[in-house]
């Protein structure tokens, strides 16, 4: 596949969430009140895709977003927004679209899979404050060639069971503390996550990244995002 085709595919994956936010409705209690902004986090989870810059209404919203990194939540005003995606560090625009946005909802959009078949996984983020002494954690399986996996405390219980590629869990309350986790599918696919600190009141996303048999930046691993 040529680069000319690959870049728009990644752009469409990142931008899918903006179209999704148009499904909501404005506050009917005061039709004159401005709608609150949407909050959108973009995550680059495609192991072989290039980096991109994001622009909203001509203003730079994120630069050099490369695998496996994420933006902060981007505040996107309700209404029709002009969104451009440029090849990182250039003025080459690979998509230029006017998109409707409805505010007041938090989303994370993951650009996932290898670049030849890249797509988007779009999740709604429940950022309700955890109870005292608790953290909230969810797991997203984004390693394209890894089998279904369990996420377990080493030597202890399974926290998330049997999640296949592109499947995910809800945010789940766990006791705050330091954990040694293991993401395990088969005897040949086991990924230890040692010394993971989950702080009281925090909300986390853990996603499996990279490729089984990959090397360097594309090696199988896990990434942790703090959502609040």
C-alpha cells in the first residue's frame, strides 16, 4: 500500500470520534446556553503507522503523535469544526473536513491495527471519581496478532478475562496499591507488568500494544494512560 493511501487511513481512524460526538443532543433546559465542549483523547496504537499532527479550526491541537503515545484530552467546541490531519512536521494535509461536534462527553479514540488494515476503536470514558481508597482501571487489547488474553495479578486472581484483539473492559474499581500484573494468552505470549502503582482516586487505561514477534518500538508490550 502506498504512503498516499496509508496516511488518510490513519487520519480517518483518529477523526472517527469527532463524527461520533455528533450523536448527542444540546441542553434542552436552556436553548440559549452554549453547549459544553467535548473532550477527546487520541491514542496512536498502530505499531507501523506514521506520526501525525492534529489541527482544529486552524489551531494546532497536537503534534508528532506517534506510536504508542496519546494526546491529553482535547477540548473541542460544540458545533461544526474544521479538522485537519497533517503528516507530522509538514504542511501536507491528508484530510480536511468540516465535522459536527456535540459537547459534554469524554471519548478516547485508538488508531489500531497495522497500517494496511488500520481502523478506530472509540470508547466513551466514564470519569466518575472512584470511591475512597479505590482506582478505576480498564484494559484494551490492541496487539493485532496476539491471542485473547487474561490480565491477572501475579499469583492471584484474574482481573480481566479472555479479551481478544479490539475488545475492552469497562472501568473497574480496584483497591489502590502497587501491583504485579501479567497479561497472558498462551505459554509463548506472557507479558509481565511489574510495579504498577494505582493511586487512590485515579482512573487508568492499560492497553496491549505492538506485535508478537515484533522488535524495537513494535515489540509486544503494554502502555498505561492516566485518564484523570
